[in-house]
């Protein structure tokens, strides 16, 4: 089965492809289909934003679409940057600078108060326009410095135990990540969804 992923983020697209491939689901990104729609993510929750993206691309194509909205929620910052993770410090600010800003905000925060979680909502719209949401959460901590060369976004400072997301292998990250959990929940539910009249 082929599903459009409502994203231009190549890192996310790689994760979708990797996690869904064993379930015989092939994913294509917006750029693969020459879709250059700018979707305003003005929802107040991850669920709202994922739904907005999936429904916009479904309305354009009439195809099955999956979208995610995800972000980093830092307890000491009252859950920020949260739904504004990609826009933290400005949408065009590169992630190394976003990370530097975040670490600066937490510079006086002791280790026991640096708890955080990555949250993800996957929203799927089938070809008939029906929608379904799935959530995944990965608890962790914010490190004092970047670690690892893999991953993308805030991965270098998000630690699970002694390792950052950027220092895990793809398989290790997928097993515990917010997106991995949400995508597996989606993939598990998909056969029943597709069999609905």
C-alpha cells in the first residue's frame, strides 16, 4: 500500500519509511509528488496540527495521507517549546541555534529538573476521508551538551539514559522514540481501518 506523508522534512520521511516498510507500507513525500503547499499549522495541540496537515493533503489529492506533529516538551519550561518546537527562536533559525537557545534557558537547571518528553501524534486520513489519530510519548532528559552525529532536530540534546537520540542506532531510536511508538500503533490499526466499509 502507498501512503502520502504530509511532510517536507526528509528526516521524518526516512523514519516513516523505515518503520512502516516491514508492514508493507510504502510512503511518498510531498516533494516526491511535486506538492508545494504551505500548510499553516495553527492548531493548539499536536493532534490539531497533524489533522490539519493530513486533511489538507487529502483534500488536494484524494489519496490516503498520514501526517505527524511532534515536539519537545521540557518540564522546567512549562512544557515549552511543545507545539512551537519547529518555530522556537524563529522558524528559519537552524536547529544548532535552537538547541543553543534551549540549553541557555536551562543553564541553571539542576540534573533532576531537566526532565522532558518527546511527543508525537500521527493522524491518518483514508481514501474515503475518515480520520484516525495515534499518540506516542518518549520520556527523557535534556543533556548539558550535544552528543552523537545521527538524527535531526533536538535529537543531540534529548537523552534516554546515558545516550542521546543522536547517538542511538536507527533501530534503537525507533524502538523507544515517540514517532516509533505512534507509527507502530497506526500500523497495527491499519488493517482494521482498511477493512471498514
